[in-house]
C-alpha cells in the first residue's frame, strides 16, 4: 500500500490524498490509505469509549426531561 498522508473525506465518503478536499471535511492524516479507510470505524469506537469514560462523564449532564425546565414557550 502506498505511504504518505491519506485522509477520509466525509463529503465524498472516500479515501483521498493530501491534495484533495479541504481539511474541514475530512479525517486524518493517516500513514496509509487502508488506515484512512477505517477512519469512521475508529472514530465510532473512540466515541463509545469516551462516552463511558468516567473522566469525561459529568453527573449533572444527564438527558434533559422535556416536561421540566425553562423554555421560551413553557409556562
């Protein structure tokens, strides 16, 4: 597999070299095209790990209850 800087483009759902899309639309860099192809799977795994990591869980940050709280159209 070719070495270099490879990226996963979120706009095109494809692996691209450095010279392709702007960096705001892609994940990377990765050393190989194969690693770039796995970018979404890696991101999904890391997000799941972080969501359950006690260092990043705020007990006050629970899902909001739609029946309570302040809102512009609530009485």
